[in-house]
C-alpha cells in the first residue's frame, strides 16, 4: 500500500498567550501513518490535541513543530507553507470555517482550483461541475454567488467545506469535526459527500465527537488521542466501545 | 458671559456641528475640589465620588501594576446649578479599572474623562448613564487612550433625553502605534422621548496601529413601540410603560452601583423626572 | 563618481503618468488677483453677471481663512498656482479634430473606446477647457442636454444663472470661493421630465500642465421622474510641484427623479484635491453616490446630500485607499430636511505604507424631518503599523422620531482568514489581495463592469510590492 501521510514522534507547541516568551506543548510525540484508500478516525476528549494535529499538518503559523517528522508522499512537509501543502494535495475541512466578505463561493473555489491544479480553469465546465456538486450536497445554487460563509448557518458552512473538497479532489482530506452542529439530515448529506469523495487513490483523516457519521463509512483505523498522546489504536470496534463507555476505560492507559 | 474651552475632541471636524469643543463659564472653574489617588501595585480598591454641590471637580488617579479600582462617580447636582468635572486615570501593567459614571444632575454640565491604558494588558470598563430633561444641557467627552500591548477598553453608554434637553456625547478610542493586540469597543444607545430634544453623538476611532480590533456603534431612536404596546396591553398607562422601558434601558449601569441606597436614589430621581414630563 | 541609486519613488502608474509637452495656447499668471480673474473672464467671454460673480467670490476668498480642521494644507501656495491653462484646441464633437497629443492621452485612458461600447455621451476636459463633447442623437431628440459649462452658460444662460453655485455658495468655504472666482470647464447636463437616460454619460478631467489648478464645474439637473447615471473620471501625471483641483459639483434631483453619480478619482500624488460636491433631492427622489478615491497627495472630499423633499433617499458607497505620502480625508454628509427621508452610507477605507485615511461624516436631522432614517457603516482596513486610519463621524439629531444607527470597525486582515485561503492552495500574496478585493467588493459591484475592472486594477497596483 502506498504511504500518503507519515507522522513520527511529532511534537507540537503553541505560543502561550498568557505568559510571554513561553510556549505550551500540545502534542507530545505522535505516530500516525495513513495510506491511500484508507479512512482514519481520531477520537478524543476536548482539548486532547485533535485540532492541533490537523492544524499542524496543514501548517498553521500559530503551531510550531518542536520535534519529530511530518511527511506526505515521502516528502518533508515541515518547511512548506500552508498553500504549498494544499497544492501537494492536502485539504482541511475547518471546524469553524472563516467568513470572507466580498469573495463569492464560486470565485473562491475556482481560484483555489486554479492554484491547486496549476491549470486555467474553463468557466463553463467549472460551473457545470460546481452545480452538480452543490446538488449532491443539497445546496441551493444561489449560494455560488454568495460571499464565502457570510451569513451562512453552521450547517451551510460545513456543507460549503465539503463542496470545496469535492471540487478540489485532494489526496488527503482532513475533516475537523465537520459533523458538529449538524442535524440528522445534514449529517447524512455530509457523510454521503465524504463517501462520494473517498476512493482507493485518496484518504481521509476524520476528527469527530459524533460517531453516527462513521456508520456510513468503512473506517480502517481508529486512534484515540488524550493529553497530546495516542493512547489506544484499533479497528472500527473501538468506536463502538467508546460510544458505549466513553473514554473512561482508557484513563489507565497512560 | 466669560467662556473658556473646557474640553476638546482629539481631532477636529466641521465647525457648524458645534462638537469640536465644550466651553463653560470661567467662574465655574475657579474653585475646584481636587482628589489625587494612587492605587499601589497589587491593591484593590472601591471608591465613590459624589457631586452634590461642588461646581468643579478634578479626580486624578493612577492604578499600579496588577491593582484594580472600581470608581463610581455620581453627578447629582441640583437642577439650577452648573457643573464641570474631569477624571484622569493612568493604568499600569495589568491594572484594571471599572468606572461607573452617572451624569444626571445640574442645569448645564460638562465632563471629561481621560483614561490612559499605559501598561500592557491593562483594562478599563466604563459604563455611563446620562439623563436629560427640561432645558438641561449635557456635554461629555470620554477618551480611551490605548498605549500598551493587549490593552482592553470598553465604553458603554446609555442615555435618555426628554423635554428640550441638549446633549453632546463624544467618545474616542485612540489606538496608539505600539498598542498591539489591543481591543476597543464603544457603544452608545440613546432613547429620545420628546420632540424638543437635540442629540449629538461623536464616536471617534483613531488608529496608528494595525494589529488592533476596534468597534463602535451608536443607535438613537425613540422608545420601542412594540415594547410599549406589550406593557400597555398588560394594563400599564403610557407613562408607566415608558418609565419601565427606560428603567430597563438604564439597568446595565444601575445594577453596577453597589450601594443600595444610592441606586434607589438615582432610580427614583429619574422616575420623578419622568413623571414631570 | 558615486553610483546613483534608483529609488522607486512612486508606484507604477504608467498609464496615468504619461505627460504631454505643455503646448497650451494661453496660461494665466500664477497667483490670484482681480486682474487675473478679469482676464480669464474676458477670454471666456463671460456675461457681465458672471464676471461680477467671479469678483465677488474673490472677495469672499480673501476674507475666509483655511479650515481649522482636516489635513494640513500649508503646502498649498496659491501664489504659485496657475489657475487657467487654455489648451491649444477648440471644443469639438469629433475626435479627429482633437489635437493628436491630447487625443492620444484620452485614447490611453480608454475614453473614445468606452464611448463606442458603453456610454451615451462623453465630455473630455484637458487642463482648463473641455476639448470634446458628444451625446447620442436620440437623447438630443428627447431634449437631453449634455455639453460643456461654457457652452451652457451662453446657450442656456437662464438655467445656469438660476442654479450656478446656489447649492454650494462661494461663502461655503475658502475653496468654494476660489472655485467661484476661477472656475473653468466642466459639464452641464439637463434631463427633461420623465426622460430616462439608460446608458451612462461620462466626463473625464485630465490635468496635464504642471503647477496648475483645475476648477471645473459640473451642473446636473434631473427633472421630475427622470433618471441619469453620470460618471466622472479624473487623473493627472505626476509632477514635483503642487497641482490643485478645486472642482464643484451641483446636482439637482427633482421630485421622483433618480441620479447616480459615480467617480473614480486617480489624481497623481502631487495633487491637492479639495473638491466640493452637493446634491439636493426632491420628494421621492434618489441620489446615489459611488465614490472611489485612490489618487492625490491630499484629498478633502465629502459629497453632501440635502434631502429636501418628503421620502427623498440617499445611498452613498465609497472606498478610499491611502498609500505612501497620501492623506485622504473623505466621507459624506447627509442633511435630512423632510419627513421620511432616508440615507444609507457605506464606506471602506484602506491605508498602507504610511498613508493616512480618514473617514469623516455628518448626519444632520432637522426638526422638520420626523421619521428620518439613516444608517452608516464604515469599515477600515490597515495593512501595516506605520499607516493611520481615523474615523470621525458626527450625528446631530433633533426630534424624537428619527432612527439613526452608526457602526464602524477598524482592524487588519485576519491571520485566520489568510490561513483558510492558503489551506485551499492560494498563495499568501494572492490570499491577501483577494481579501482586500473582497473588502472593496461592495463598492466594485456598484460600478459598471469596466469601471469595476479599473478599480480592481487600481487596488492591485496599490497592493503590488507590499505583499510578501
């Protein structure tokens, strides 16, 4: 199997807002490999470092890699800027997507697609694809002309994230609580979107609190993150166990 | 009459608006009641300043590192008197100020408040209540000067105007270069109750620093008709309903006054004036 | 020999910066005296009342002092300004008759091309005089008049006399008085009752001569239930001496009429732009301002709307971009004088590289304007910490039936927004400029397409070299 993402002993710190010149270690040595065709899930209580992991992979400037390695398709990511990582084929679906006034959804996705593919994107063909993808996600067509996430409900923002994923076709999709704040129907739509996206040439790394979304997907591996460390790993059976018992049984794992 | 410029806005605008400066009678500024206060580092104080007969008062305060002060200033001058007062406050590192100012008295008054957020992470929360009726004239000039990093300043103003009263409220958020990651917020809500009112607002925001977040908002309008209608449908007279709505509007400031007796006094003072409308 | 270092003194604005050799036919002496004014008036063959008006304005000018607020104007020395520069060209209705160098200038600015594709009429002023004017035949048939002010003064003397500087009287401020004394050129538009001019008219003002002033007067009358979109463009090449622009725009929007007045201003960085614009709006009438301020060294520009008739409306949309060496003091004012009048003011200001942008406004609600409504929204973006951005609005409200709201924000581009765009593969520079373009989008979308493109180009020019 082809290795897509390879993380070894990753340590990540974030600048501490309260104390000057001090930083806090959030990830304390993470190992994680994701291969093409796989779906991985990261579970863990609030503040365990799940979002930090996503942001570190995407290269958020606030997070600093203090040790370990981070490779994508055998190439070191740590020196690459966020947009360079995106152009390599990494996509992050944000937990709280930014509102960007004045930039329409269509304009944004077309600009991004051009940047990622390095090709000039033909308007007519693009529009057709966009329309189809929006229909898939049960988004009203008029949203293509609205400003990025401005005035969108929580659920609409999340759908807009999945729309971008479908349009940009990344190799690795990082989904940071894409299902949070969604009602049952919306979860169905989003997980259908993920299902449609996923194939043997790409991979997903999913953070979630809600295990319902996972029922639709064939999860290959589950990692449980607590206090910056992976404390348990296993197959989809782990999801059910945590669903029933919570994280309590893992407290002794450390 | 012999007039003198008492306060000015930090940046001038069209003269025809009449808001560039406040002038007061020279005689008013002759005798002042002056108060100098130093809050030492790590100390926490509460103070109440009341104006009931003094024509002119000055309060100078410095708040040391990690110290805090809650200052409640009440201007309850008799109706026939004129009044002026000023407050100057400097905050050191991580110092905190809570200022509650009630400007309800005097025939004609001018007040100026200058707060310097000098130390990093210092914070000032300022709440102002003003009320004008009859032919009173109210003139206020509040400045929050952001100098330190990560400073926070909030200015919330609640006003009510009726009769033929005239009011000018100037509120300035001034972000100096270097005040990185400072946050400033200013809001003025005015409820206007009669036709004869003249209501002027000058919310100023100055910035020489990009890494700041500044917001200001002013709204001025008549009392919410839906609310009035709702209350009247419960049997309240129009006057009673208005009183209640206005009281609710002033509550964010009134509830910050800890002294029950004082709070009652202000509350009934405003109520009484609403009755005489 | 010491190697001379090349400094990039200003941004690349080649298109606007190509200057022509000064081939003017006549130039007044610099400075401002009664003789100069008599001379200008005689050369323009003014009616007697206009000469008197000019002389009276000069008197007022000499009595008034500079404003004691706003940007510092001490760099302006009126004794050095040439107030009248007559190009060596006659007013014509055919581009072929315009002298080559002048025509080339307007070609580069795309004026004759726009005339073919998207305008119903064009006026082109070069220094102090209008050199070209045209209007579509069918509009003429409907009684629309679009011509230069000098022609209007002679052919429609009564209308001009009834309106000229009635909205902006010379005593309004020092530069209004100056304008009254030395005005020259500009456009006159008259739209008769019920006529809708569907395609915009555009006047373009080009100041080529160094050290000169441009004082064009624009007078527009839109009669009852008529409508018009008027576009004003202006630019000048850069010189090392101060140029002065003190134009005056007077707009009369009658009952039920609608006027949109759009401006893309791109004066060079040696220009003092002290312009006065005012509109009076009748019952059910609408004035819409779209105003882009990019150029000039110092600007003071606050289009004023007097809402005189019941239910009159004002929409103001403005963007100001202040860069190195610029102090752009812009904004708007609205006077509500009748019941149920309403106004919406929405502005965006950007400052960078030491530029200073000020938003200044006044909203006045008189006792005669119950149920007035006004909402102001102004957002400021700072691109670095050596620039300034100031916001100074004033509201002056009488009566108890007005509903007035004002909101303003100030800040910089959020790091999180940049990260979000970068996570989609967009480079950091592109992400920043996308956000800035998005920031001015509410204004760009109010402009006809080609002008929106021009504005985006101006934004891009401004952003070049600052990013990354």
